[in-house]
């Protein structure tokens, strides 16, 4: 595993997005200097330009222009506060490592997937609308108990979803890029989709997963099935999903969309059978603490000369 070499008497300069994270890393050692910084404010200057580590802000963090990296000649690590790294992977200067905060969003994102699945199955969005209209409307919806659930993605979040679903006695099937014990290979997906009442998508964004949930994928799902997207919006072909929702054949629960943020007037706002939340699956107070802990743990590893964790790549 890669390391970030640091001389015993060398100061570690870290660009941080908040005072809280800055205070946390500086508390680790007098050798650490934190500089609160946002690329929107301009280029790093003074001691900030000495930074070896940059921690971008969470929630929509994007890659700045080349001049940003030119202003940081000593940069060796970009430490994300999120698990998703698609905005950075393969796009950093040569010699700069990329690490994510794998696990920080796992409990809350898995919780959202289960909550959305349960709400959609039991028709909670329908009953909320009836409550707002002052109507006492009785209607029978589906159940999650005993449902056939196909989880596409068997990483931390997918496994957490599976553990949370145990109490519902679901018939759980995992699919991932490669087959292993208890996990089917992606090549088996077309044969598995017709037998799923609920399909939960929790894959990372890669060239292979972008647009993966296309018209063919959706057509293979049985009538009345539920698609739950807790990954990224670009994983799903929006037009193909709209066609299925508009026909009333499938239902969906989305925390992410393509485009995102969803603009006013977009047909997804009015799509039937859709439960929609604005990319808040990981947004609980505890997530910030777990993400900050990932940063402090990484800084501790650098100071101790230990291998880094959650390395996405070196580019």
C-alpha cells in the first residue's frame, strides 16, 4: 500500500474545508498545520501553498482548474470526505494520491435505501399526499416482508443494506463486478432481474456502470417491481426510466438523478410511482463525524509513516 513520505521534522500542511476538521488534525501533533481553504476563494497562498494534503469539501466537491494544482507544488494527497470519487479519479496530477472516506456514509446511505424501499412498498408517499389533501383513503400496497431483493453492488453499503433487511425476511441476492461466495457476477444480472421485486443499485460510477440501468435493464424487471437508486444519477438512463414510470409498469425510489440538481419543470418531478429525495441519503449528523474521523486517521498514518487507507489511485 502507498505511503506519503514525511521527514521526522517536516511540518504537514493540510488544506481543510472547515474549522472543525482543522482543529481535529492540528490536535494530533504540533507538526500539523491546518489551513481552511475553498478553491472558490482563489488560489492557495502563503503557508497554504505548502500543503501536502488537500481535503475538499463534501457535497458536490469538484476538481478545480490546473492553476490550482500549479499553486500546490508539494501536494501529494487528495483526501475526500465521500466514498464517491468520480469527480477526481484519473484526473489528478501525476504523483498525487487519491483516497476516499469509504465507510463514512455507509450506515446512513444504507438506512436511506431501506427506508425508501419500505416507504415505496407500503405506499407511504400516496398516503402522505392523501393526508395533505384531507382525504381518508384506504388502499392496499405491497409488502417488503418476504420480497425478492436484488442488490447490485456488494461493497460496504450493499452489505449494510443486506444486514438491515434481515428482519424483513427478504430473499436477498447480491450482484457485483466479480463473482465470489454469495455474490453473483454482473454477467448473470439479465437472468436475475426478472425474479426481483426490488432492485437496489449501489455501484460506484465507472465507465461500465454509467448508463447501466438502461431500457434493456428496466425491461427485464417484472411488472410492478421497484428500482431503488442509492448510487449516482448517471447510473440510470433517465429517459428509459421515465418511459417505464409513465407507463405505470415500474416504480422507483431515487436519491440521485441525472441531471442533478433536478431542474424545475423536469418530468421526473411529476413521474408517477416515484419517491424522490434530493441526494440526502448520507445526510445525517453522524456522517460528518465519521468523515472527519477518516481524515484524522489518515493524517495519523502519515505522521507514523504507515500505509494510507482507502486509496483510489495515483495519477
